[in-house]
C-alpha cells in the first residue's frame, strides 16, 4: 500500500453504535430518567471515556450496553448495535454467546463481582468453558495461566480465593476474566475505584496493554477527569442522564465548550502551579423531577432565559465535537463568565 493510499484510507466503520438509548427506573413518584436519548459510536481500537458526577447515568449506561439492566430499571427506548446486531433484540441464547466473546464488562468493585467461595482459577475456567465446552481441563488450566500472566499476576494466584488478593490484584483478575475470549468491545466501569493512586496507574496501564494487544475498543467510565484524559481518545460528559458534550480529549481539556465541562476541568488540582480548588455549586437534580429546559441551568453561571424553558439538543460544533448548550452556534467558544469570577485553568 502506498503512502498516499494510507493517507486517503477511510476510517474504520463503527463497531458499536448506540442510538437514542433511554433507561428509566420506575418509582412511586414516577420514572427516574437515568439515561435519556443517549447516542454515540465507537470504532475498533478507539478509547471513549465518560465522565460526570455520581448519578449522571454512567453506570446505568454501562449495564445497559451489556443488557444487564434489572428491575425496577428498564430500557425505555433506543438501540445498541454491535457489528450491526442490536443487543436489545437478541434472544437469551444469542446474548449469552455475545457477552464475553464480543463485548465484556470490567465491573465496578471487583470484590463484589468475584465469587467469594470459588478459587479464581475455577471462575475463569467457568467463563471460558461456557463458550468453549470442548476444551480439556489441561488446556483450560494452561489458558488461565496465560491470562493471569497477561495482567501481571503470577499463574499460582489462580489457586487463591478472592479474599486472599489485594484490591489491585482483584481488579487485574476481573480484567483477566473480561478479556479471556478477546472481546471486540470492553466496557470498564470505574475499574480503579477504591484503589490508591499508585495502583490506579498500574491498573490503567494494564488495561491499556490489554486493549492494545487485542485491538479492542474501550468504553471507560470514571469520576476522575485527569485519569480519563490520560487514557481516552474521546471524552463524553454526562449530566442528569444526558450527554452534554463529546469530543477529542485534547479539545475537551484545553478548551471545553459546555459550562459543566469547564467546571469539571476547573475542579482539577494544578500540577505546574497552585490554584484555588473550585467546586461546582449546588447538587445534581432529582431524576424524577428534572428542571425545565436545560437540566444544568440551576447551577450554570451562564444560564439565561432560554435555558430555563427550552431543552438544548446535541449539535456539532468544531472538529469532531458535539455539544448541548444554547450558547452555540452563536459563540465560537465558551465566553468569559458573566458573574466576573476567574476561571481556574488547569
């Protein structure tokens, strides 16, 4: 292939396409709209990170991608297409064959996802054997050793119970299970929660190596904008169940356009110089009683009359970026704060 043909080559088709996904939790006060009309796509090898405060819908979205939503939750609308097949329309048999083989989940809190009364080796063998029943016991045990080595664990760790492992080791074990059949898409739901910063970095490096070796696409969910920025190619920002901004990671960190994204970036501590820590005023709204108009308007320093009556739609702004904010397309970028307060740039 010539250099010109490589440059002109079209980008790969998306492997995962989410269109209009909505997930509600039924309550006595009405449906809590945990995810509303969420749409995005993911190409092979791409790293897409989702960030937002607790309650923004990130984990609900992750479980919906695996079709693991349980009552009182329900998928109220939309589609999730993996290589053209809608996960939401698969039979139980198709779903069992697709999970782990084509799309897998690294869950939040490895201790609660691992069986406490089974040795780690048996749990990994269970996962593989369900898809490859003809593998012999020696073949399965050898495969487990390779998988554990790939995540930086001694193969002998497979003989231990989950409670005998440290937090970082348990998370690596969960990664070994999630990547045991070389899936095309990995959904990582806060894989570093409750880990110290050194182990967080090690776990994320392990995830990066696994993803690179498999050529898999990754959906990474987290609270830490700094951690997401170091790993992801693209960042999506969620607020009150909706995607409010999505774009290339450099753009999102250096010059975010949505006020909520700007406040999330401003809340990061400075590295090169000290800066005041700036929190986001107020609290996220209750999902059963969202504010009229833009859900962020009660906390937004830029809110004006239109924001309180009309819900913004996600629109393209700039190169590869979409944003749901009434400031656009009238403004090329986020204007100075109208309240006169300085922005704490990272």
